[in-house]
């Protein structure tokens, strides 16, 4: 189980990304559409003035049950440990243990 503080910090980052997403996208569109280098520089300065944690790159995928940050399956939103346990107990529909 991950520390509660790290999970809460990740939630705050996610809210920050959602809040600044529209602004960030509009600034990027303006950079692409502008022709002069001077305009591009001023717009990029405005883009850089946004908080660092508002960039979607800073988000980390975590397991929805345990909060584990590594070895996550995006399709399920679970880590490999939880996915394996749930597959063995037949909780996940359509997932079966492979044998050969």
C-alpha cells in the first residue's frame, strides 16, 4: 500500500492538470499558428509561467486499489499483483490464467 501523502499529492497534481489543460492547449495552438519568432517567444514565456505540476507529463499512473506506482496495466488501472489476484478469483470478466 502506498503512503497516503503520495496518493493525495498525485490527486492534487491531477486536479492542477485538469485546471490548466485548456489554457495550455490554447497556448500551444497559438505557438503553432503564429508566424513570427517574436510572437512564439512571448507565447512560450506565458506557457513557461504556468505551474510545473500542471503538465500532464508529471502525472504518474497508480493502481486504483493499492496506489502502487509501478507495473500498472492501463486497461484495468491495476498493478500486476492485484490483477493476478483478481484474475485467480475470477473477479475480472474475460481474464483467465494462461496455461500451456
